[in-house]
C-alpha cells in the first residue's frame, strides 16, 4: 500500500526538513510506504535546492518545480495528477496540518469501507488576527447560503482520500479552481476530524488579508451565481423606484409648481444609481473574466524541472 503525500511549497526552505522528519516519525504507524510529491510553486528562496537534495537521498521523494508562481490551487492539481498512491493526502509543509492526525484518519478509512475521504477542520483560530477570523467565519456563512454545495466551516485542504475520489477531482480540469468547493462538489462520503489550530513551525505565511479576500471571492464566483441575481434584482428595484420618484415629482409639480430646489437630493440619487451601476458592471466583469480565462485553454501550470 502506498500513500501519496502532496505538499505545495512556496518559500518553505525552513519547514521542509522539519516536515519530512515529522512525517517519517509516524509513517510506520500508518502504512508501508509514503510517496512524497513536493511542488515548488515558484519559490525564490532555497526551496528547490533542498528538494533536489531530498530527492537524491530518498527514492520515495519526488518534486515538481513550476516555471513561476502559479498559486496553491495549481500546485494541488499538479500533485493530484502525479500522485500514484492508493490513498492521497494533501498537506502544508509548515506543519499546521499535524502528521499524527494521519494515523487516526487512515484508521477511520480502514474501519469504514463506505467512507471515501477523511477531512480535517479547525475548531479554533488561535494565533490568527481577530479580523481575519471574523471574515473567515463570515465567508463560510455567506457561501453556504448562496452556494449549492456545503462547505464546512474551518475545513482544511488537509484530507486523506481514496483513489476513486482523487480521480473524480482530476476530472474537473477547469482553469479557475477553488479546491475547497471542488472537494465538496464531487460528493463522496466524507467525515471530518476536528483539531485545534496549530502555529507554523518555521518561516512566514504568504497569505495576507488581501490574498485571502481575493481567494474568498474566487470561491463565491466559482460556486454561486447569487451575485448575478443580486445585480438583476437591484436593477429591477432601481427601475421601480425611478417610476415611483417620477410619479412623486409630477404630482409635486402639479400641486406646488416647479420649484428649483432639490439639487442636493438629485445629485444623491444620481450618485446612488451610478454607484450601483458600476457595482453591477463589476460583478458582470468578474464572471466574464472567468469565462475569458476558461476559453483561452491555457495550462493550469508549466513544469520547468522535475525529479527523475
């Protein structure tokens, strides 16, 4: 039995040796063999030389190095494509995904053949800035109200999947990817293992508030058409409101004459409607941009170097 361990890496030179050591410490309690697939996602530090060294020293360590930074979603997809194990797990190199959990995850799959995947979810967000935790919770509440698939609050990409589920995920070859949504969309029987948040062991995270905000927008656009419906309903509301205001103006003119006052209120209405129109155009542009990128049929990633 082989478990493929997919590890996206972006400037993780300090974390990789610690991650490999922690994984090897639990390997004997899980299966006979781990197949490590590290994806160097355009790192600018010494991540690639370290991966070359590990690949030369260990026959079960493989790496793929992109020509530039294509993002974590592309790295995950590449890892899934190159994984050959009976089971596949996705993990971060910073050890925020505790390797010891794999022991329990594998045991749960062995005990219940009906299960296809064991995911993980954080029950706490200790160590995160409060504003990031607030918006993360808000995102899950929003996406679950407007999307057809349910995304578990606090769910991580860290999961252990059977080969059947991996093949299903690979069939979704779209350019604009949001793995949390894809894992939920393909279905399959999934249970979640809860654990408390773990801090990074080394290095600095490449995720900041702005990148996380953009990532959440990707999830909303990729798995919901609610923003388009909001724009449509807003347009109808504005149209009805315009007729009501028109009727009020006509009635006021007939009763009180044609006063010249009202310039401030007029400008306020113009700015309100104009702002809403720009918002609607922005929403449409976001969806059209996604369509534009899909129709280009560009590769999700480009490999510059890989292990033999």
